[in-house]
C-alpha cells in the first residue's frame, strides 16, 4: 500500500513536469503556517495510546493530561501545478511536533510530589493532492476544494517516571515510530495579488500508526488524525 501511494506521488510529479502549462495558469510555491487540532478523545481510533492512558488501562500508570494539548503550530510547503482547466495538482511536506506534560492520576511519590512524564508526538506529512477551482485560475477570488493521499511519518514517545505492579517508581523511555498512509481533504480560498496570492485553508487528515509491542505502551495505536487551520502564501512562477 505504501509503495502504491508513493507511486501515485511520483506520477503526480511527472505529470506536473511534462504537462504543458496553459496560459491561464502558473505553477506556484505554497507556504502555509497554522495550527493542528488533533481528533478529540471520543473520536480517536480503537486502541489509541492516549485514550488508553486516560482510561487507566494500566491501573498503575493512569495518566492525567488533555488530548487537546497535542494541538500545536504546524508549517509546510507545496509545489502546485496546473493539470487541466479548473484543476491543479500539488506535492507537499509539513511538520508539527508537541510535547505534553502528564502526571500519574492515582499515585504520588512518598514525599507527595507528582510522578511525572512527558508525552511527545511528531508528525511529518508528505501529501499528493488534486484541487478543483470552480471559478477558474483567472478569477479575482479563487475558492477551491481538494482531496488526495498522505504518507505521515510519525514518532511518539513517553519519557519519565512510571510505576510497576509492586508500586516501585522507575524511569523509562518508550518510543514508537513509523509511517502511515491516509486520506487528506482540503478546502480554502486564495486572493491573487500580482505574482503572489494570500489566503486561508482548512485541511483534514486521517491516519493511524502502529506502536511496537516490545515497548511499555498502554495502547497498540496512535491516532494521527485531525484538522489543520492555516494561512497560506503562494509565489507564482
């Protein structure tokens, strides 16, 4: 599956290079800066490690934090190129990373201080997207919708103090990483200003990573889904 999606991205790249650029459209470098909002606790995939941490699947390591705290700033860039009238393609990459502090919800040290951990999630999406511009490339206001696929390179870790079944506190570091494929859906609007354009975009992604079984995670999955709200700048060439 991963090779198929990579092949689709390569096909899109070749199409963008070989397809003749019509007079009404140009290629562009798109830069976006915004915020990523992860899926809420009640909408996350079964076996999600964050939900299991909060649900006390491991009663000795029931953690206290908020899923929404994994919301974070995100940045990215895309190469956008015309395919046919009213339709563009793009290839892009993004980046987001967030460390969230947590504490054991049920237990404390003998001196009554918290048993603390740091949970960290990093996501690097590689995307291939097709956009539809209903008003065309020459409109003074250019709304668009689009869909495509993403390959999400991710890394999740839990570092800090944990408790074993004998109530002994120990330090540990559990790490999982990998790549997962999933759909991407976008919608936005762009306002051309000469060879530039500014605008805004909403982007939805859905994917899940598989955590390694040889680490001390309380779940087998990490949900990578969520929504990104961003401001965009296009440099046409």
